[in-house]
C-alpha cells in the first residue's frame, strides 16, 4: 500500500514539474506514516513541507498542487485532506486493502520475505559461553537474541551462518582442571584447600566423580602438573556436550562450533602476531607485546602477549575475527553480554588493522535478566555456583515461553523474567496471548469444516462484506508485517517481531469479541471473515517461526 501510494505521489510531483508549476525536479523521498488518530486518515506525509525550500513555495500550496495532480490509477484513495501547515492525509478505500489478504494466502510462509541483504554473507556468533559450567539464564537471552536475529536476517535475504566459539584454551580451562582435580582428591578422603578462585558448583563434584569412576584414583594420585590438563579436557568436553544438548532443547543449533585452541594448534595466533609485528602494529614494551589499537580509535594500546610469554584473550580474538573475514564473510556480528561494552573499541580497532572496515563488525550487547518468581527476585550467586541454569528454565516453563519472553524487550534493556507468569495460561502471559490466537483460529476452522464452510485453499470472489472498521483495521495490521520484518532485519532488533505479534494478537482478540466469524445464514460474510482470520493465523505463525516459537493448533 505504501509503495503504491508513494509512486502515485511522486508521479503527481513530476506532472506538476512538467507543467512548470514546480520549478525544481529535485524531490525529496516520499515518507508515509500512519497517523495516531484515525480521524487523520490511514497514511500521512509531510512531503509538502520538505519541498518548500527547493520549490520556493508555501507548503500548503505545494500540498494543494500535489493533490490536484494525483492520478489514482489503482483506485486506492478514497479522499485526501490538508492538515496543519501542510500535512497531506490520505484516506484509503476499504476495498484497496483486500489485496493484502490475497498476498498473504498466495505467499503463505514467504509473506514478509524481502531481499534487503541481497545475498550478503553474514556470520553471527552468540552464546559462546566458556566450557567451565552450565549455561545460565543470561546465556538463554543471548541465545534467543542471536538465533532469532539470524532467522530474521536470513528471511531478509542475507546468507547467514551461526557460530559458537568454544573458549577451550587459556587460564579458565586450567582453573577448570584444577577444580576437578582438587574435588577428586577431596572425594578420595584427602584434606584439600579449595581456593575461592576455583569453580564452586556441584557439577564440579559430579565431573570429578565421573573421572574417578572411569580412571580410578591413578589420575588423582598424579602431580598437579600432570593431572590438571587431562581433568580439564575431560570436563570441558563434558560441559560442552551438555551445552549443545541444552541449546538444542532451547531450539538453538549452530552451523559451526569453532575451537579457540584450534587457532593455537594451527599457528594462526602466532602467525598473526608476527605479521602485525612486521607491519609495526605490535611493539615490545616492558617485556610484553602491545597492539597499537590507539591508532584505530581505542583509548589506549592493548597487551597481546604478557611478560610471562602467555597470550591474552585479545590475541586469540584478533586471530579469530581475522579468520572469520578470511572465510568470506562480508559482515560479522557478535552477541555479547552488556558487561563487555568496553571491549568493542579494541575489537573494532583489530578489525580495521586487519584490513577490513569497522562497519563490517557489529556487536549486539545483551543486558541482564532479573529472574523472578511470583514477583520476588530469585537469589543467585555465581561465585558459590548457585544459579538457575537455562535447562532449569526450559524444563519449568517450556522452550516457547522462555524464548518469547526473552525477546519481549530490546536486548539493550534489562528484562524481568517471572517464572510463575511464564507458566500461566492467561492473557497476562505474552506467549500464551499470541499462541492462543493461532489455536483459536484453528478451532474456528475445525468448526467451519464440520459445517462445510471452510475456505482453506479457496479465495472468496467477493470480500466486500469486510466493511466494518474492525475488518479494515485488522487487514491494515496484517499489511504492516513486511515492513516490520524488514525494519527488524535492518536494525537487528528481534523484539520488533515480538511487539508486532502482541499488537496483532490484541487486534484479533478485540475483533473476535465484537464480531462473529461464522454465520450460517450469511455465507458471503462467513467466507470473507474466514479468509481474513486465516490470513491472521498465517502471519502469527510466520512471526513466531522467526522467533523460534511454535504455533500450536490447540491449547
């Protein structure tokens, strides 16, 4: 609708210029907005005010000229009005909205798809939790954001690959091995000083017990230097396998799991450091190696190799992101916790120093989740190993509720997640509120089929029975979906889909409460309304699919 109207307005401007009324052919972009008040029409533009300077005319005169030259070949305009200093309000004919329903039925699960990306290769890396403990609620929000963003980008024409970066190298892996080793010795009856710096959760004891059962006490009788890495490798592999399983249960799968250790084993980290040294971008100071990130906008230079010869996380991150671009990705997106905000400038600097544009690297920062139960905070302490895992949440409230609620707000805003609310089968539960629309429409179709009134696969030849304000309002809501998807893709903001679905669900609930769909004595109206609500059902299903949420036929 917007595109058709934009073309009509632009044609009117060109016609006025051809007659010499508009002295300049330099027309601004036609921007159409939906007025907040229905009395101001269906769509409105401030184009007349934007043109005033170049045309050297008053906005009102420009608006009158545009209206006077409108050639509404498609018959979509019912009437127009000029408001305020020069706004043009357009009132659309009710029948002009009917093709929206045909498009939804014809395109089905492809409705809303666009070619925004034009095949651009994008890699999105998310979750990437250290394999030192189970995934927690915060990882769940990051997983929902990353996975749904990937779905939306793919639907918008990007070639998307999802990746998990396994931090299986460095100090935290050694700490994991030490934690398991000490717990194993403790379980053998030895008195052990268990440092606060070690991982505290019960899962460490479980891992130590498994190793004892598999290896016997021989491993734990070895020296610390000999035993730590075997303990670490076993624990990291087990924890990573658990993460994979938890993510699958959460509806998240990755195209690739990438090992940090592989960057060292292949010599990429050492090779990249050497290359940057040769280019003068890495220098030695105080026995350490420093990267000149300050040359690329960072507040100071960063250490890549410490005085003791150990590389920093930044060193492997440089190699990893360089590797991403070398694999042919044109854009790289990382999903991080909000506490990593300060890490962005140095990574932007590293990307630019590697020969790529800063804009090719983006980071989505995900804020914390405040876990509640019936409105009261759930106490958690990661230091003591006491936290609610993602698996716990999915088991208690289900995948659909968890994913949907994680996506109800912009990822840069903190989120309250109430476990009790997520289990309720009421309209207070947002996922239930939306899914119930799909289930209710399925129920209506089942009844219509029993009564031989269903229109599945059939388009009514006459939709003129859809004439109430609520009929048209519901179709207008459906017409907004493609633009919503494209905006969500352009801005990488999946919450826009969630918000849209909740708004559409509200519109349907209002509609259903005011209007009957099935009328035994009026087949024309029945078929038209079945056609309408079937379109609503398809859009609800499509939107939920982008969020990784199911669309049940019964609830």
